[in-house]
C-alpha cells in the first residue's frame, strides 16, 4: 500500500514539477522579449564599479527570472569581447541574489488563482496581435503555470504526508550533523542539476517543507546544494567559448561552492541567527511550521546569497588574477572555429543576437584588411605572405558565413520575438554580402597576379584610375565598420549611400575613358579585358558593401 502511494506521488510530483518548469520557461521568454531594450541599457551600464555590477546583475535576473539566462548573456558578452572579465564578477554575484525573487513570488501563496491566471493569459496570448501584449500575456501565463505546478506538487504529496511509516523513513534525511548536512547539500545539487533550474528545485523544496515532510534546517541545506547545481548549465554553455568566458563560468561555480563551504562550517550559528531573526523581526516563532516555512526558506535563500556577495565583493580586484592562473593562455588549434558563436548561447536570444552582430563587425573588418593588403599588391610592394593572407582571409569569411548561418538558423528555429527574428534575417543577409565582397576582392587579386605572370602592366592613367577606385572602396568599407559599431548613425548611413553613387559614376567614367583609349591606341587585349574586369569587380564590392548597410537602414525605419 505504502509503495503504491509513493509511486503515485512520484508520478504526480514529476508532472507538477514539469508544469512548474514550463511556467518558469514561459515567464522568462515573455520577460526577455518585452524587456529586451531595458536589458541592453542595463548591460551597457556595467563598468568596473563593483556595486553597480551587482545591481545590474540583480536587475537583469529579476527581469528574465533566470540566473541561467543571465549567465548565458554574460558568457556571450565576454566571449564576444563586449564585456571584460572584471566587469562580470559583480554581475554574476548580483544574478545569484536576483534569482532568489522566485522564492518571494511563491510566498504569495495564491495557488488557487494559478489556473484562472493561466487560462485567461493563454487566450490573450493566442489571439493578441500586438507583440508586446502577446509576450506580456506569455509572462503572466508562466506565473499562472508556476502556481498550478506548485499546487499539483502539493496535492501529489498529500497521501504520504500523513503516513507515519513514510515520515519515520524520511526522518533519517535531516540536517542535524555535518555528514547529514553534506548529504542534503549533495541532494540539493542533484535536484538543481537534473532540473537545470535552481528556481524549480527551490519550488520542490518549498513543497516538501510546506507538507511537513522536511524541516527548515533540511530545506536550508538543500538550498545550499541547489545554488551549486544551478552553475552546471553555465559551465556547459562555456565549454566551447573563449578562455575569458570560461573563467566567468568558473567564477559562478566558485562563488556558490565558496558560499556553501563557509555556511556549512557555520551552519548551526547561521540557522540559529535565522531563527532568531524570523522571530524578532518577522514574528515567526516556528519556521518549521507549514504556514511559515515558505517565507523562512525564501528569506534564508536571499540572506545566504547577499551574505556571500558581501564576503567576496571586497576581493573582486584580486579574483581575475587567480582565474588567470587557473586558466592560462593556450595555443589555439588550427581547426578552431572562426567566430565566437556557440549554439548554447541561444538560451538567451538577446545575448545571441548581440554576439552575432559583433561577428558582422569581424567579417567587415576582415574585408577591410583584405583591401589593405590588396593595395600593397597594386603598388607592387606585396610579398608571397601578403598574397597568401588575402586568400586565407577569404577562406576565413567562407567559414564565418557558414557558422553565422548555422547559428542564426538555430536561433530562428526557437520561439523568438519578431524584432529578434528581423535582426537575425538582416544579419544573414549582411553575412552573405560581406562574404561575397571578399570573393570579389580575391578576384581582383587574381587579375593582378595574372598580369604579373604575363609581365604586363597598366600605363600611369589606368593605374591611377584603379588606385582612385580602390581608395574609394576601401573608405566605403571603413565607413561600414563605423556604422556596425553604431547602427543608429543615420548620417553615416546616408554618407555611405552617397559614396556608393559616387563610386558607380566613377566606374562608368573609367570604363568610358578606357574604351576611348582603346579606340585611339593599339592596346594589349589582356590589359583591356583585365581593366574592365577590375572595374566590374570593384563595382560588385561596392554594391555588396552598400547592400550590407541597407538592412540597418530598414531596422532604423522600423524602430
């Protein structure tokens, strides 16, 4: 009889936990979408100021309702070079504090309203036309499902919560000695690792405590382990990222392990302090009581992370040096990927699209470098190394485009907002334009090499025309780089369009002048065809550079 009850409880407990997790997912997706611009502003405020970093980490995590998403953003920004490692330390500590808000949401104890909230918001989400209304409803739908899942887990445990045999067996699982405290911490770690969510595992802990199956002490020990377990997702995300990004993920693990160690050593004093504080400040004499335990656990979760932050915050200046020693520089593999895009970062669409935007800048800068090297070839000052570098950069951009396409199509296959989807589509077009521009740069190089192999050269007039055209295209590429750094530079976008028109006219004039020259003189056929081919290649480079920025023009018009 008892065995069948336990099996039934486990089945329904898993179901309730699944609904709870789905609710957290919907809540995070909705808030990320409607708070995207706010997240960008918050992240841009991060400096080396420790306290400001903590506040930003708290704010972002409260907005997205997930420390895992915040860590995905941090790792992505460090990997892309947007943030420095020292800037992330405060954000990571703040994220640990911000994630405790889930416990305070559960303190509201409005389980009975979960289903009406979820049902009403589901209807709004299905039929709403405006994106902001739609994703606001999705966030509230998540809140409703959180309470539905919580209620389902409570109901699932009701049959065994009054069974004395089960309670006697569970009494062994109690945080009263150091070994039992460590065992509880390990179980908490497993819970958060399996669920990939400290918030969900916290919800299960609160359910167990509210049904009288575990006491406050045991719940507190479980919370310590869950704080460590929530770091696993960040470590998995950072596997294929840069050394600095891996350092940021490791600091997240170190922060929570360090906190668990010192709190475990001082477990009894900290528990006595919490019980005293709950009684004197909150008026809760018995935190083990089912009516009070949710508030007690939420307060303990927040207090632990705040205290751990206060302990480590003064040492953040020394921590980067320690992480440098743990993760020394390593020689990159020749087969390493070209971009810094990692599919794991898709967990945070905002971070994913921000990092892929940085890769557009990298691709354009590579085109600029190719044009710079090509100028040396035109001037006759290039050696074999310069020529090989141009071909290597072209191959690099081929690989980069492939990685961008794989990354962005993976992002578009998930549920993302319209603005994120539009950004991804623009970046796909930009990557294609920039890669194609590099193809034409190598085409120009091949034409010059062919002339060199046949030992022929242009006269001064034709050489000057090509040099002038090359300088105009190189300046255009540099201006595109400026726009990619500041995508709302409307003046520079207009200037790029004007430059494109000027270069088009310049190509036409050069072609007309060339044919007049051919009609008047007996020109070498190889020089004649090479010159017109060069004009065509430069015109194509110009067209693809201008087209790459037209996507940004469309974005500004939409916004």
